[in-house]
C-alpha cells in the first residue's frame, strides 16, 4: 500500500535501540517470534522492514498474528503503534484491529482492545496488563471487512514493566499522551537541544540535560482570558488506585491555574490536585492520590489569564499502587451492596416499624408462576404477599451504606403481576445517612407482567447514602405482587460497562448470534427473537438477560414432530482439567420435546451427550450447568427436538464458557419428566 510506505519516514524516529522486553518487536528485520495463524490470511513483513501488514490483495477477511509464549509476573504496559487504512469511511462491516490475551488453560481469548478508525498516519494504543502467574500469548486479529482496498499495519509492539500512565517523554510517541488542540495555547515537546519557545525553558528532569525531553505550555499566544491547554493521558483499561507523582516547573507573571483532573467515560471531571500559586522555577515533586475503579483519563490542565502569564513544564510521571498519603485506599467493596438472596438478605435490612415488608421466597419449577432470576429455582424477595397485602401498605428495603463522592451504577431485576396500574408500584430512593434527605431516582412506569426486567440506574451523592427499594400497595383493588432479585452495585457510570470488552466465551444474543452457526437456516432452524413467542401457552415472555432483549428459540409451529434444530459453537481450544458451561433454557408448553447438549471433538464423527432435558420443565428460565473435560479442539452443540404439538417452543439464552470446574454444581441426574407435582407452592 502506497500510504503505508510513505509513513515509514514518520515512524522511523520512534523506534530506538533501547532494550526490548519479551514480546516487543519493531519489525525491522524480523517478526521477533510473532507468527501468522495458518488458518487465516498471512501477515507480511515489509521487505525494507519497519512494519508488518495485511491487506485485501490476498483472498480472505481475517488475519491472526500470535506472539511467542510470554510470562509477566509484574504489572506491565503494552504499547501498539498501528495504522488502519481504508478507501471508504462508513461501512456496516468496517476494517478492524483487535488485541486479545490468550491465557494458558482457557478456551477463549480475552479481548483487551479494539479499533476501527482509519487514519492517515500511525496511531498509538496503550493497554495495562495486570500481573499474572500463567503463561500467555498476545493475539492480534485484523479483520478487513467490506472495503476492497483496506490494509492494516503494525509498526511496533512494545511491552515494558510498569504502568501505561508512567512517562518520561523521551520517546516521541509520548506514551500515548495527547494534546487537546487549542488555536492559541497547546502542550509541546520541549528539550532535545531545540530552541522552540520564547519562554525560558528548563532542562528536563529525567536526564537533567538539554538533550532530555519534557512537556511544556506557555502563554505567548494567549488572546483571551482563561485560555486553557490540556494534556490527556491514555485511558486506563483496568482498575487502578494509588499515588500519581510527577515533576513540574511553573513560572508566572500573572495568574496561572495548573490543575490535575481525572475524567471518566461519561465526561465527568474530578479534581485531584491543584497548584497553590507558588512559583517553582526548579523541578518540584507533586503527588496526588486517586482511585480509578473504572476507566478514566488523567488530564493536566493549565489556564492562563494573559500573554504574559508564564509557562508550565511537566516531566517524569509515575504511578504507584501505594497511596501518597497514609490512607489505606478505598475500603468499599461493591459486592457488599449486592445480593442474589440465595442464602439470606446479605447486607440489606428492613425497618421493623414498616411491618413484615419484603419476604424471601422460593418457587418450585411450575407452569403458572415465575421462579427467581438467578437460577429459576432459587430465592428472591416478594412484597405484597398474603401477609402484607393491604391498602396503603408500604414496604421498604434498605441497602448498606455507600461512601459519598463516588459514581455508582445500580442494577436489579424486578417482576410485577396482579396490578391494574403499574405506575408507582416500585420505586428506588436515595437516603442520606441521617435519613432526613431522600430523593426518588427511579420508578416503574410500565413493564411486561410476570417477566424479570432489568433496571439500570446511575447516581452519585456527595455524602454517604443508602439505596432504598419501596413497594406501595395503593388500594384493595389494585394490590398485586412485586418481586425483586439480583441487586448489584458497581463503581462508575452504567455506560462504562459498554466500553469494556465483553467477557470471553459469553453470548447473550443481544448483538447477534456471536460465533454460533447452523448447518441450514430455514423456518425450522433456531431463530433469534425478542419478546413473547408467537404461539400462546409456550415459550418465554421475554429474554433472561434484560427481559426486553434477545434469545434463541425454535418455533414449533414451523416444524414437524421429531424435527431437530442444531446450534453449534465455534471451535474451542482443549485444556487440561475441567471446564464449566452455564446457560439458561426455557421449556414451557404441554407438548415440549427434548433439549440436548453435545460435545463434538475435532476429527470425530461421534458426539458425546453432556446434558438432556425432556418435556415441559417450567414457565420460567432455568439455569443449566455442565462440567466437562476435553484436551483437544471441540465444539458444543445445542440440539432442540420438536415435541408432539405446536406448544413445544424451546429457548436458550446467556451462554457462558469458563475455565475450571463449576462452582455450583446442580444435581446432574437426567430427569425426563416435566414439572414438580407441587405446582405454584411458595416457600417462606
């Protein structure tokens, strides 16, 4: 590609003769042990060196590059210098570069990073890699998409000990730091024996030499009051808490405001350090404690008041997991505010003056009433039971205390039935610790009846607070049941989870069929659907993931008795030891047939039956657990067989593959009958 050849001159200065750690490569005269997966398109090392690439001149859509086997017991940083070049800007199937970690003993690769933005020059990605005891490989996957003239080039992979936020600015890629462009004031690279500013700039701190480098911003071109320059770090990719230290110099003739912020994915700024206005014309050490349980960027911001404001210089950023001050860090564990109610109420409680309120109940699998959300046959909370259902009844469930000044995302599942009007039947309040100030942050408006529906609520309060779930029975004629299950609290905005890579080996069918395939696709195949199935008295009312999302099912009215539909996973790597497969299934309908799960080893014609259910099981989603072992490449097959009538829809959802044995193994006896004799029996 002509574009890539032109860029060689730009990239050459960024690769030095510094000592490279295992897994690093500049692709000058070799691929440093990186190898193409022969199953896919080959990566080609440029004859003149400088990069390795794949493009559409070869037949195929996917290319995979594998690193040599690595082992990093300390925290490290992966820096990737790359370019995606395309001729078309917007496509439904764009060219993409993905980076995975393939850990020893796992069947699935873990996605760390993905990019699809084309550019006219090289870009840099910085990814933190936590310390790990198991060996691993880096997997680079190039997907060329629909563009006929697409190419992907990798100029350098560099793995270094430490954190990606650490930087001495000696390398010209600046550790992935970037300047937020302003017409008048910007951060520049200083030093290197180049006279590039009208300000009197210091030597760098790293080398204490005019040949060393640093970042600086000055006020020479300031035209307006409060002109602002921002230097932005790479976004953290995993939780970090500790001390950020750096060296700076500040010279001012009129007011300069030098501030350090962290900014989350929703754009919320939090100030963690600010200068006291003291002039420091020698390098001074600054330290700031910060907690980053979710992805953030660190922003160095300088605001000038006049062209004679002065300058700020910055060098030698360093992070330590030990706090600068004597504090011990964030003591709050989100798990303390989460509960699935399988054992007890966890840290939730009720005020005695409110009466019985919420009851912890369990419903056996039946064909009338929905079971819990966690497993389908476990415990959940129920308000407005026969003990509490009365006009004017209010039930309050209090959560544990949450520290102030943190972003939270509250998620829970609720199910309503029996109400004539749903508005206001369930609400969530935030109570401050003194219980004087309360704020309603959510209230149900309308919801499918008898379906576990997910609610997702972001909130942040300056003072410690509690989450309170309130159920209200307005009148005798409108007093149904409110069910609550699987409450979870996480740190960060609710949108932050969408920016994180999906869990490997997990498929919720929300964005497609993942890597599952079918030999044929017709009316008698597995179908992806949301909402209730077309035939009455069979199939689920909604999916298991959110209640309003997608699942896979067979439509029995399109099939004949005994006809099969097979959904096959992609090829999975074998490992030594046990693996755990969990999924949810719905087998509701008087004529329901059979659901089988098979393992098919590569090269074998025979399949091994791992799990089977026959006949009607329950109106609710039930959890399936399969523990199995296989040390060779294999596939998992979900096979649904149509029953004796059209009321035999079968559905599956939320499939997860995990390394290691299943933590909670259910009774593995293959029962062939449908539901329990004790229909609709609630245990208190």
